[in-house]
C-alpha cells in the first residue's frame, strides 16, 4: 500500500496530488499540510502534529471528514513530519509492499529541509520504499548499512541524477544507464563528484555495497 504524506512546506500542485494519490492510497497530513488537503477537497485519514498551523475550525472540518487527529505537545522531540513517518511505518508494518511518498517537505527554513531529508535514514523506514518529491525532483535513499542495496530509477533520457554520500563515505557503487558510470567505486563524504550525472534512457540502476547514498532525480 502507498501512504502519501503532505508536510507543511511548499504545497504540491494539484497534478502532483492526482499523480501520487492513486486509488488505494492513504493520506496522512503533518500539521499544516492538512490545509493543503482541505484546499484541494481531500480527506486525509490521519492528521498528526502539535497543530500550531491549524485552527480549531480546520480541525473540526478534518474530523468531520473522517480524519483521525493525533495531537502532540509543542514541547516534543520529534518534528511533525517525523511523527507522520513513524505513524505511516506503524500502519505499514504488515504490508507486503509498503511505500511512502512525501510531498511538501521542501521550502521555508533550511534547517527544516535538511532535517526532512535526514528523516529518510530513520531505522523505522528501512524496509519501506520511500521517496521525497518536490516539483520535478525525487529524493530517495539507498541504505546499505545492513547489506547491499539497489534501486532502479524510472524516467527518460536526459534526466539528471545526482548521487550524494550520506552520513559518511559510500562504497562499492555500481551504476548502469548513466552517462558517467561507476564500477564498484566509492563516493567520499564531502567532495561533489556524484552531482549531475545523466540518464541515457528510460531506466538507470544504482547499486551500493556499503554506507548510504542519496539519489536525487530531476526530470526535464
């Protein structure tokens, strides 16, 4: 099952919402992300956070539409998006094909943007297919901390793909379908060698033996 999460950053477009919220998907909103849902006539299954970005009228409307409200204290250790991701992970615990798509996680404060990307490395999300989407960019994490990891990117020739080591050096990277291939090579934490590779066709494969690797795909 796919769970779509709307966070309280730059709002996704109606086209993006229609693309990702396919039949059978569930919608979770992280606090102010629920205002985006309301503006598009969407009915989230869950709304979670400290609700500092929502009015009581908003909350009544959401609850009347069937949303379960999960209110947390403002004095909490987790961000609203983190709480939404942990809730999604619990809901997908027994799902054979768990998937999470995050919308609205970019925009506003830089610290929030960086923290939102770092959430992809949470242990609770390890078995879940997850990507963060912003406009024409998709961000996903290859996590080889417990063993080799591989992903097949779908797109088209000319898509830009950047590979960034995350949390330390990334080792044993193999790619196919990219203009500048890597053949069992490392990308070291710090240098920008992995930025702006290019897809040669509709698919590209990235495999990682050890470490973590952010894959950022920008479509034309």
